[in-house]
C-alpha cells in the first residue's frame, strides 16, 4: 500500500474512520458478493445477489459492489472503476452515512429537472456521467414539473377522481 497516492491514502483512512468501508464490506458479504482487492485501495465485490439498488455498480465507502461480473462490466465500460472511485471520495467528503440522504436528494432533484435519476445529480456529474454509463439529459421547465407533481400528489391524497375534477373530499356542500 506504500505506492498509493496521498489522495488515495486520505480517502481510504477517512472511509475507514467514518465506518462507510466497513458498512460496504458488510453489505457485500450479506449480498453474497465475491470480494477481492481492486485498484486505488478499493474493494471489489461482484455477483451481489440483490436487485437493490438499481445500478450496474454502486459504491459504499471504498467497496464497489455489482450484481454483474466486474471484469466483464469493466471490459464494456473501461472507466467504470474511475467513476466508482470518485463516489468513494464523495463518501469520504460527506463523512460517511450523510452521503446517502444527500445522494437520494440529488437523485430527486435530477428526476424533477430531467426525468432521469442521474443526469442532474451533482454526485453523478462530478463522478463523470459517461464513465458511469449515464447520459446527459436536458433540463425541463420547472413550473410544469411542479404542477404535475402537485397534481399527482393530490391524486394520491384525495383520490384520482377528486384531483382531476377539483372536488373537495370530506367537505359538505
């Protein structure tokens, strides 16, 4: 490990201290992943048995996890581990577990702005969309997105018919 860059050593230490790498190792073990050492002090866990999260690969601390064979996946997408290593740095920068709600919020923002979970996620953009197998998608106008979201929410809360007709449920005429 003495040949590692200072940046990798700091990331590695931070992710052990913030417990995200031990968490990643536990997730990989519970998911039955085949664990081995990878480049830049990453752990690689492939053949993970669960379908969640929906991604070809995901990173928890310094552990890259995939339900696919990572050798085959990286042969198709040669810069994938570079993308996942960037996520590993993001885990360190966020102090471990705070990465999760921040990442989910960035996915929500991306969905609202583009209809795609990754295109406007600050985490995916900074990790390199194309390297992660994502495409850039143009943003949508904000007001129609908000209007559609409010209509869908009203439909769930009041029932679809009431939301479409503007009826007020539970109010006496």
